C-alpha cells in the first residue's frame, strides 16, 4: 500500500513537472505586444513626391519592372502597382487600373506627354522630440515634397536637413514639438542571437511588425565598407526602409536599410545600420549639414592562409597594407607597404574588412593607436587620422582585390622583362618593377600572377630588373612561401608565392 501510494505520488509529481514545463516554455519566448504598443508611437510613415515622369495612358506602354536587387538598398517604388487581373481585396486597397481609367482619358491627348508625380513610401522614426526624423537617404532622395505621417495620424510636411550618401542616411525636420522620441540602445551590449523587432510600412501597410534574431554583426557590404552592418533574419521588404530595429527592451539598435534578395522580396537576410553610427551621422547633419569621416590613406587586403605563412604568422589575421598614399596620415606616421595592421585603438582586426568602419567612424584629428607587424616584429604606431573628402571617390581605407588565383602544377614558370618608359608612366611606377610577359604552369600561376602584372618586390626585396628577379628567386628556400608585391591595373596587391621543393630555372 505504501509502494502504491509512492508510485501515485511519483506519477503525480512527474505529470505536474511536465505540465509546469509546458506552461513555462511559452513564458520564455518574447512577447512583443507591450513593446509594440509603447514604441509604435515613435515610428512614422514617409511619403514622397519625386520628379514628374510620363503618365500612363491607353497608348503608353507600362514601364518594365526593374531587375531584382541583390544586396542593395530597398527600392523606392514601395507602393504596389494596380493590376487589372488582381483579386477583389487587392483592388479594394490599391484600386484597379481599368476602372480608374474608364472614361477618364476621353478628350485627353494620348501622346503620353502628360505628367504625373512619382510617389514612394518608406519608414522613419523620431530621433529627437523637437521634430527630427531619421530615415534612409534612398527613401527621400530626389524628392520635391516629403510628408511625414505620425502615429496620431497627423500629416506634416518635412524639410530635408541633410543627407549622407556613404551611409544612406537622411535627417528630416517637421514643425512639431514634444514628439515621442525613441530610446537608444547600447551597441556594445548587442549580441548575436538575441531577439529584435522591426516596425515599418512594407508595401504601404502601416505599422507592420516583424521579428527575428541578430544573425551577425559587423558585416561589410560593398560599397558601404565604412558601415559595420547588423545582419538579421527579420522580414524586411520595400517600405521598411528607414524604419527602426528594436531590441526586447524597446531600444533602437539599428536603421533597417538593405536586403539581400534574388527576387526583390524578403529572403531571410536583411541589414541594418547600427544606431551609434546613425546617431553620429545625424548629429553632424543637424549641426553642419554634412558628415565628416576619418581617413588613413592606405590600400589594404585580406591576409589569407598563404600570405600568413609567407609572413611567418601563426594564423591569418589583420589588414595587409598593399599601398600607402604619399603624404597621407599613414605615410606621415611611418607605415610601409607590407606592414600588417593587427589592431586599431585596441580593437583586434580578425579581417581587413573590419578596419574601414573603425577608421571612417573616427573623427579627423583623432590620434589612433595601431599595432603593426613588420618583418615578423610587432610595433606600436601612433597616427593622426585625416579627413576623408566628401567629393573624392576614396574610402577611409581602400580594399585591394586580388581575384581568384588560377590552378596548375607547382613550378615557378614566370617570364619577365624590363618596363619601357611609356609603360612605367602609364602604370605610375616611379622606380623598379618588371613586367610579367608570360605565365606558364608553376608557382607563379598558382600564386595568381597574370601577364601584364608588374612585380615590385619579392619577400621585401625590390625587383628592378629581370636579373634581379632571377637572383631573388634563386635565393629563396625550397618549400618557402614568400610575399610577392605586384601592381595590377594601377592597384598594388600582395600574392603568396610558394616555392616548390625543387626550384627550376625561372
């Protein structure tokens, strides 16, 4: 009887524990209802009227849709276009082209010269309560009229305070006070895997809410290499541009800006501008109407496994300097081609793409501390950050592109010749260098050398003639991996030349 009672007690305990676990599991998942109710007040809808374009008439063929965007800003054509074969619910929301045109074009000139304003929609949020709204530049660019609709349904004309093309941000001002401004999150505490939520107007559906997690931090996207994007799997679509990305505390951690898509719609990969980068840009736009960034004056490239071995590194890391801009901040600080920047102001560089946003987000005149590896030794270098000119096509730090190396059996197999004076002038090579005239099967092809490349140095030894090339190659040890500096289409690039066990004559 005691055993039966014990078994009954055990079964009751197990069932109660299972029920308790089931009841606790939903409580562990985020409930965004309170967050949305509170923070939606800070989100706004942005409508724009752009430059006029030809109005569609019965004799005017419709414009072809643009090709799907991949890894780019959300399109400005955010309002769905009506279709004559659309279902009833679609017609109810967006109208029907055939019905709208019935009888409307009678007596009008069908030449297609009539003009109709091009409209688009996007999102934004109240950054400061005295009427400042933050959004994406591509939402309001080329607009002659901007209207901001607040959560209380007020529609206010907005003035463009300033735009920054490099970060795709724009600051607007409306004539209103005591607006509900967002709370700003701490990017240092943002973790990969935590829940985030977006509020915006995808396809014109106001205050739509989607949620997901942080997929990655510090993503570098060409050409915005100075913005360390936040990657998420939050559903972002046209119309979400410029809207806020919230954490579970109701703090804004990013500005939804880009999607990666092969169809033009959501595919599970979206990107947001970190809020600290966005706020810094917004403050400069408010005060000066433009954004000023730091500049280092170097061209860097990734350190792959082969280059790491050639430089005697334990693992691939850092940013390899392929060129130093004469007279730039790096040049004045004594940095040299072949140096590897390992850290910037104490932040280690796992990859070269981590350096540009660090430099770009620095203020001109700041004194940065760099940890640099030179000829196998670590050095501490102090550099005064320069100013990136807004009108130039430069980035805070340029990235060199060495391209995929071709494959082939390992031999040296490279034929070089002296540079003519015309070739030297066109390539802007002041001294030294030999032209690669032929690449056969061998170590040169394996390293990625191509005909037309100009070899400047091998393992730190300057190459100024074909004889010097042969001499330096002959002094390398079999099995050694040597850094090879070449100039390709005006850009210096390091390659890793792996010397075979037996070195044939080059």
